[in-house]
C-alpha cells in the first residue's frame, strides 16, 4: 500500500468522545500512518436535534491529547472539504435527486401517524417492523401540505455480498431490508446517504468502523452501485463490551476520554 490509502474518523457531535469511538479513530490513524496514507476528520453534524455545543472542540482536543494528528479536516482544511456535513447539504440533495431520476429512489409521503400505526400493527402481529413500501410504485404527486422523505428502492430479491477485511465474506438477503430513508423531511440526509457521498467525494479507500455498523454495509454497497461509485474496502471492528458483556456505554462507568485526562 502507499499514499493512496485514505481513511477517516467521522464522529457526530451529539456527545463527548468516548472509549469506543476513539478506539475506531485510533485504528484508522494507525492504518494511515502504517501505509503512508492520509487520516481525515469529518464532522457528521446533520442531526441538529441532538447537536451538543462544545463537543466538536472536545473531539479535536481529545485527538490532540492522544497524539492522533490529522491531515485534513477542521482546523487543517484540505482539497476535499468542507469537512462539516452541515456545509455539504447541496451535495446530498443532488445525489438524492439523481437516484430518483434513475429509478433507484422515490419520494415517500407517509405521515408519522401512518408509520406509527404500521409499527404498532406489525408488533401486535409479531412481525418484523419496517416500512411497507406504500409509496414505492405510486405516482410522484405530492399531497397538499405533506413534506416527503426520499427512500431508496432496495431490490426485492437477491443477495448482497462483500468481503470484510476482518470477517471475510459477509452476505445479506435483500428481502430482509426495507426501503431506508436517504433524505429526511427537513432536507437533511441520513447517515447512509451522507456517508456514501462524502466517502466518495473525499476518495476514502478504507472504511474502518465498529461492528455495530455491519448491518448498514449492504445498504451502503447498494448506494455505491446505484450512484456508479467504486466502494471502499470495509473492516468492521469488534465492539468493546462492559463487564456484563453488553456494548460499553455510560452506564458502565467512565467511558468518556475526558474522564481519563489528568
């Protein structure tokens, strides 16, 4: 490998940096340094309802404290910015429109009330909860005073397989995935769309992230193919567990890296 290696640490400023996500940053940083590549920091700040003031600064200070310097991102700049997702909204909207035009996505006008009723009925029937594709094949005419979301048209048949650098070959049945949201009604993207657009635009070669994101991989690969992008290599890291063998969280005690700063 050479300097074509480009990896990223992409935290959300919804809480202070903790052991779990800083560990993912460490693996990315080591991988970049080992292969003479670039380590990027990208701030995923599109969830405005959960945004916490001061967390971006805490994230960057945490990286500095741990000696993980970054090559591109906040305070550094770079050729592939901006590095805050809230400053890249036009790119996500353009990608969503392109997917709609090419038949890979559609506007969904289902109200939150209808979706809640659907979940309740599915739960009562002991069925898996998920969207029922109500708007998938309907004429794209907006009902009055209803804001739409944009959903991806997941293939109804077949399988999605990829090779994970840690787990080997991983296969998902497409029929078990519902038509996931790409753009929310407020115009902000979901994690799925924003990540694929940004990773492509920023020439990310390897995505090294926690095991909890493994189930998102087939969705992301579908998006890469639909947009005509070359997907990166994936590596999903085992989770750090608490003493009760569940995913490490605040209830296990001091998990914020700030708790360890002297």
